[in-house]
């Protein structure tokens, strides 16, 4: 692991620690308290939130519901990469039931603590757990997993090929992957260098073509995009604003690497990135 890769992980971990510990926070605390839980409903979770602990819903960050198109069944073993506050773990647990196993992997202590509390509150501690680790080096035995899921996390990895290789390693023969993620194509270089946009899942993302090619290089088959949404300037402005502007402020840093922006800067970034950023649902299988 290089110094740069370590620095990226440290920035991301600090940003999401701040997010989960800030009332109404996104990775930079931009979301107002009354907006908590809105993002996850807009990401396709509306029908899956019944009976889940409110904290798991309110502290979820993502770009889609990776279980919406999956065929997880009772008795399956499911791994969630970057499990955060645990919303996808709990939804997966509804599908696997107590005869299955659901394991989250996260590198951030604050998220692990939050997820562990939500797992206990949901009464599923007997078959759901969170393990601390990197998604590039999963603390999971080889060939033991039926499904790998993830929600807008792989884009944050500075070593995506290692993540793809690890997915292939942990899956059983016939095991499947279905993840929601962000991809970009043609993003201006100055936006690529913006750490705040990295934390918000934009500037660290790769192209859709590279993403699919990486999965194939790892040995996975039947690689396909099952759903795609390309963001326009209005949607991106809302996303960027929620991530890098403090509540009640338009200038000044947020304490997680942001440089401070105003209305004009946000609009300019959104305009320059419009049509270049998409959320996708990606499926693959291990032969």
C-alpha cells in the first residue's frame, strides 16, 4: 500500500466518521436534520425500510439498493462491502433468514459501532456481524460466499482491481455479485483532484467500461449493467451541495478536507460534471 493510498483511505474514513457523528450529516455534514433518511428512500429503498432501526436508515449513504435486483434466498451467505450503518445488512438478513449468514466489512470504527448497535436493535445478532477490514483484503475465507453486495463504496477504493480480485476469491463457484456504484467518464482533471468530491463518490470513480473490464480480468463472468442513471446538472448540484457545504453556510471548510465553496462554485462543478457521472447496478458471476 502506497502513502497516497493510505492518505485516501484516511480522508474517506474521517469524512464518514464525521458524517455518522454529525446530526443530519452527509460526509461533510451538509444534510439538514429533516432530510435524514430521504436520500436512501430516493435510492430505491422505499419498499425495504419497514421494521428497520431508524438509525440504520438515517445514517445510510449510497447511490442505489444493491439488493433490489438480487435473488438472495434463505440460507445464503452474503458479504456487504463497506457496510456502513448496516441498512443493507439488515435487508439482506430478511432474505437469508437465520439459516443464512450476513457479514459486513468496514474500515471505519464509528460505522462498525453504529452497525453493531443496529444489528442488535433488529434482533439479528445471531447471524449478522460486522468485521473490521479493507475491501481490498477481506477478512473472509476463500470460496464461502453466495452473494457479494455493496452500495456506492468500491468507487472510494484507490485499488479497485484488488477489490475485484477479492470478490472473485471469496465467492463460491456459481456465487454472484450485485453492487450499486458510481462511474464517471470524461470528468475534468481539476474535479478529479478534489478530495471532497472523492469522499462524495465522484472523483475517485472509474469509467463504466473500465469497471466491467476489471471484473472480467478478475475472472468473473456474465458481467452486465442491470440499471443505469446518468446525473444531470441539477441532480449533481444537489449532491455536491449536500456533500461539501455546511448547514447554514456557503463558505468555509467543513473539517474533512473541503476547501469551502459557494453557490457559484457548486453550480460550476455540477455543470462541468453533468452527463459524466452515473449510478449503475452491476451484476457478475463466478463460474
